[in-house]
């Protein structure tokens, strides 16, 4: 349904199966209507009504977020209801609603709603506990676990089948529940001491993801300042460090962190003993380990693939590992090598300027990196990557972006006139000057 399957709609506080049945019938009517925008109107009315029932934490905070949800549901509804054999079928309309809420089928969705109506049901208790976890509500969590001790090994009825412990990670579950309270470590300890299976996996990011892997790759525990403490709590209860593909999308712990922008967690896990392959070693700057992947004549040995080598180079540049980047370039890596898996086909220069690593960018340009190369997903240049990062409240000091943009422009980056007309660029004389120096 969605590019990100976590982007599901929250339920109203007291969902009614009968109301959802009626809503499905209304969707069928909209599908059969001669009015071309009837489905879109149905979607918008549903989302407006649903959004009005939500507590502040579950509601989209920006108009574009609400529009994105509407676009997603609208596209899926049109696609599902228009196929040839059963156009505008009620079963398809019901499926659209079930999937929008994160359930694999209408029967599973119906069962979930019927169980929620019974305050004593395990599903009702699970949902209460999940809300308590992301809110940091210790008292409610302890009460629910005391009343329903079997809950500690239960799984969500949504498609990800997460346990309660997975919700501590704020990753892979419902987006509106991806929040990390300040007392997240205390919450994790309560769950673990109650008997939570520390290495239970969930069906997210290709399957097999554990709480440790989700914690380490999530931005929310990092922003809350508790990521390493959560990692320690899980490791102290026996969490596995050596799962070769446990971080999803065929990544191990360290490479999973690097692929998700969590370089700090990658370094910390390596310090706690997480295994390193060529990609991981390059991304955290372990040149000593990187060297072990090359033979005496400087060629890649059998312990790594060419795809891993390309990703290692891109990550070394993206994380500012100058010595590793120089070493790999000296061993013949193509300066324009592209990221190979589960990414967007970008080059090392794209990632280096996105993170405003001026020294790395200078090395790449000196070594002949293509200045106006485009990535394979969005068709955008390194200059546009740098400007996008600069405009998004970046983590690096903002002054570093003036340097990399000026460097790209001086090296021949194409500056289209419309770039100079962007509101944020016009409001920043330093950026305007960096772009206008050789603007075409």
C-alpha cells in the first residue's frame, strides 16, 4: 500500500466495526460514481473524521503530512478497486480500510475491533500496554502486565507481529507510536524483567528484526539521548550481537546503523563487540580492519564482494573517514562508484556533501569525481543533495554547507536560475553568494 508500511492510520478511541462496514460500502458507492473525484472525497472525509478523534501525539502536525496520507490511501483505493475481475467490489473496499490500519486482511481487522470492544481481551490489554510504553507510563504498564502476565510474550495483530519489547525501539511499528520517552530504559527493564524475549524478531524491514537492531537503527532513541543506554540494557539481558542479517534489508548490526544514518550507534556497537565486515569497518573508520580485506598486491580478497567494496567507499565518504577513503581510492575504487543495495544509486560525492564533509569532497573532486552526476532514484546532483540537507535543519554546523556548495560550484556544478529564487536561498546571503558565484 505505502512506500513505508509503518505509515498506517491510527484507530479512533472507540472503533466501531459497524461504522467501518458502512464506510466500506460508501467507498464502493464512490467507486461506482460518475464523479471522477468521488474516491478522493471519500478519502478526505474519512481522514478528517479520523484525525479529529486523535490525541495530539497521533495527529499529523503539518498540512503536507495530511496530504501525503490522503494521497497514499487515494492511490491504493483506486488501484485496488479498479482491477478488471471485481471492479468496485465490497471485499476490495474492506481490504483498503484494513490495510490502511496496518492489517493484512478484513477478517483480521474485524477480529481486532471486536476484541478491542472487550476491555478484558488480550488484544485490548496489548494496545493499552503499547500506548503506555511509548508514553513512558510506568504505572499503567506495570498494572497491565500484572493483570495479564501472558502479555509479555504476546504479539501485535498487525502485520509486523511485534512484541511489546519492540515498541521500546520506536522503529518498525506504527509511525504514530514511534516515540521515545525519557524513561525508555526503565520501560525496557520492566519488560525484560517481566520475561520479554530479548531476541524475539518482528516482521519488519524484510523480517527477522530484533529490538536491539531496531533500537540501534532508530533516530528516536538517539534524539531522546538514551540510545546507548537502551543498547546496554538489551545486551545486559543477553541480546545477540552477531546476527548476520538481523537489522533488516540484509544488514548486520553495524551496517544497519550506517545505512540508517546512525554512525554513533555503529561505533558504540563495535566497541561492545559487534562484528565488522568491510562496509562496517569503512563506515566507522577502522582502517586496520579495512586493510584485512585486501591481499598483498592491493586487490580485494575473497572475504568481500565488489558491491560491498562500493558501499564501503560510499559510507567512508559519507561518514567523513578520510584515511579509509584515500586508502580505497589508492586501491583503484572508482571515484564515481554508486551505492549498491537498498539505496538510491548515489555516489560518494552525493553523500559527502549531504553531510558537509568538505575535506572528503575536496579529495573526491581532486580525484576526478563527476560534479553533475545524478542519483538513480531522484535524478538529482550532489549540489541538490547539499542544498536539501542545508535546508532541513542539519546536524553539522550550517557554515560547512557554504563551503561544500561553493566548492561544487567552483568545480563546475550546474546552478539553475530557479535555485537562486528559492525563499531560503534568497534569505541567506552566504548561500546565495556561494551559488551565484558561477551561476549559469
